[in-house]
C-alpha cells in the first residue's frame, strides 16, 4: 500500500471488531510515527496506549459520569460560523442517516454520542497529550503525529477514529493515565479493525472542491 492509497482508505471508523491488535504492532506504529514533522524537533507528543483491563477501567469511569467534566479547551469555537457550521451540520446529518437516527430523536442521538466514550468498541485506545505550557504550533505537531499514526495503522490493515471527544474528560483521563500535572490531554483515538457489517462505517464525509479552498499562482500550464 502506498501513501496515496492509505490516505484514500483512511476514514473515521465508528464500529470496531473486538479483536485486539498485537502489542508489537501497536508499538511499531507509534514508534515509526515519531518521524512526523516537529518544529525545532521539540517532539511535543506524549502518547499512552490502553487495552484490556486498563482500557476497561477508563470506559467504566466515563460511563459513570455521562455528563463529562469541564474541558480544558473548546473543540469548536463558540458560535461557529459558515461555512464551518454548515459543514459540521451536514456531516452530522450524513452520519446519523447511516444508522438511521432522525434529528428529533434526541435520546438516540445522545446514546450514539456516548459511544465515543466506549471508543466505538475499539480494543485499543490511544491518548495524545502535551505539556500545557506549549502553544498552537506544538498542538499542530501533535496533530501531524496523529495523522502519521493513522496512515501507518491503515498501512497495517487497521482502522482508527480520532476523538477530541475525550477533551470532555480531562480529569478522568489524567487520573487513569497518571498524567503529570504539567501535561494535558489533547485527543484520543480508537484503534482496531473495522466492523465491515456496520452501516455507520459506510460514511465517507464530503469534501469541498479544490477551488473552494486553494489557489495556485505562478505555475506554467
């Protein structure tokens, strides 16, 4: 599988098989991903991989607190504006249409949202943290590391779902991971093999045409 194929195959999976990937494979993916770009070579990422009893403990703690905690950052800006608001709205509509859950069925939508806390049944949970004194450039470095993890996982036949949902549980995750006080959780990620039979995994989110978000100048035809 080449890089282009991995980029094309990678999608956010929201229903996983229970089989756990070998620890050696998970470690290899995380270790190889450290070649991701890092400004000044700060390598700001701190990564935790949970499976088995350790992951079950975290899931149980989240299930006992369905309303979450005070997040350390906003995943989306308050009062999101167009075109971003419209894109997010449409993505939600497309997602729930695969299940299907109508917009007026609020309890069912909340139950689906809570599936994030179960990592959608994934057998491995990855948690990406960084020193809280670092700034936006280092946050972007962590994001590039995560993308590299997702592409390497795809190359190995595995699937992922990046989840900033976990920003809702900063204290619970920090306590479970024994995270140093000077570090904060940025994002989680579900890792495993997709359930090919799950309708929700048929979603492939839409992308705007190239001309909407890019310009090319100074090139010869």
